[in-house]
C-alpha cells in the first residue's frame, strides 16, 4: 500500500493532518498504518510520540499526539466516537472508494479533520501465485476488510473469482468456520493483526514472515519470503513430503512382511537378512534425501 491522496476538511492544514495521522499510525502494525507512517516521515520528517494508544481490531486506532486526542481508521470508528463525516468529506469518501481506494478518516479534538486515501500496490508475482494455487486444485478466495470496490479491483487483477469484502476480524473467522462446516479444508494466508484469529481458526494458517507478530504467532507455518508464491511452494513441498513418507512406510512394511515367512522357516541366511535390513534402511534414507532437490 502507498499513500495516494490527503483530503483535509475545510480549515485543516494538509501537512498537519498527515503528520498527526502518521504519528498515531506509527504505533500500529497494520499494513495501511505502516504506509501512512512511512509517507508522513518521508514528507515531514520525524514524527511526534504517541501516548494512550489503543487499537480496535478492524476499525482503527486512537491516541494522544502533542496533547490532542486523535483517532484514525474507518469512518465508522469516528462516527461511533461522535465525529460524523461532514457532507464535503462524504462526497470525497464515495469518490475515493469508487476509484478503488482504501480510505482512512482522521479525527482530532472531537471533529473529523480529513481523509487519507491509500492505493493497493500489487506485487508482480501475485497473479502467478494465484495460478499456482489453482494448479494445485485449490480455490482461492479473497477475504478482506477493504471496501468491496477495492477488493473487486484487486481480485480482477490477480484472477480471483470469489470475494468476501468489508469484513471485520470476527467476520473472517465466521467465513473460515462456514467453509469448514461445509466439509472443506481451509488454508488461510495472512499478514495482519486482523488476520490472526482467522489464521488460528483455519485448518492451516500460513503467516507471511513480513507481517505482524500477531499473525506470525497465530499461524501454523511462517513463510519467510513476503511472496504469495511461497504458499504454493509450501503446499507442494508438504504434499511431496507426505508422499515420500507413505512410500517409505509401504516399502518398509512390504519388505519386512515378504521376508518374515522365509526367515521364520529358517530359509533365510542371517547374514543375508542383516544385509537386506541394512539395504532397506539405506533405501529409506536415500528416498527421503530426494526432497533436498525440491525447487
């Protein structure tokens, strides 16, 4: 994500708006927050410290910056705080969402001071990663808290047909549970605080190593690279590993079952039996070492 526009309310300075929002968001681990904090630092230098910081999953953050109470997040958060958007910003909000932007509303001292819009920057490898997952027989689903217009644009760009947008963390959990109740095996890939509960609920939680500590802690497996193709690689490797384990077990059991009757009947020389057992062990180890060639 990257900052696209700063839309201050009437009477609000654009630089002050971004600086206050950036300072507040600097204390958050959310990808949108990181983008805002980075843009504020690049444009206005070091950011002031935050005190009394609190975060509401799926909605936004609050805190005190330079002695002023600041809130930033979904417009719904500010409305719940008694700060409804003025008509001018309602129009800007609708226009930004129609363009596929993620919108962060910023309030200070009991009033909405402006909007910050963010553009999703897709990795060049995202569409390839989705194709890889389909090739494995999986059905990709985009599960996001972003508004439907943003989600639909991203899904179209990467080739995902099913989209569940505008959901809070508990909504993500509910969708995972619904799919599992249908008898499906669900793997969840996520990197944010809002993904943590769904990662823990899924049959397989894949956390991106470049994501938040909460997501990494909740996941069953951490993908060191911040590249979705690693998820397909991990699934391919797990399938190949399982196939190797099954092959080794079949060989070991079959080998021993075939050799037991002649050995019990005294028809098998002990030296030959010992050599055969050693060969069996060498075979299993060698077969397993083939996994080192996985790419």
